């Protein structure tokens, strides 16, 4: 016996609602993080943190295009003190 490989191409339709539901389940609702100080010459002892929350997702589609969108709200909190170099410049 000889084995051969075959390729089958079949059209598949996946409902946008199913894609949206799976994206909704997979993406976290709330997230947060800390950032390094990118301007240590100006701001010393910096503590940079952020939080964000996402709203409900929506999925739309057109030929060869899938768009998933969600509103995001958040907060950026930066604390620290101006360095001696920055204080003199101000």
C-alpha cells in the first residue's frame, strides 16, 4: 500500500458573536503595572504605576478584516521629587 497526502479546502463560517464571546473570556477585565523611571535626571525616587479596566468587547467584520474593540479606562499615578538639576532649571 502507498500512502498519499491530501489537502482539503473547505469554506468555514464562524459567527462574530462566537469570536467576541471567546475574546471576552480570554482577556482580563482589570490589569495594572509599574514602570521604570524614564526621566531619572529630572525626577528622582519616582514611583510610576498604572491601572486599567476594559469594558465589553465588540466584534465586527468585513471581507478579510476582523475588528475587535473595547473601551479602556485607567489611571496613571506618578510620584517623586524633582532632582537638583531640574529644580535649578525651573
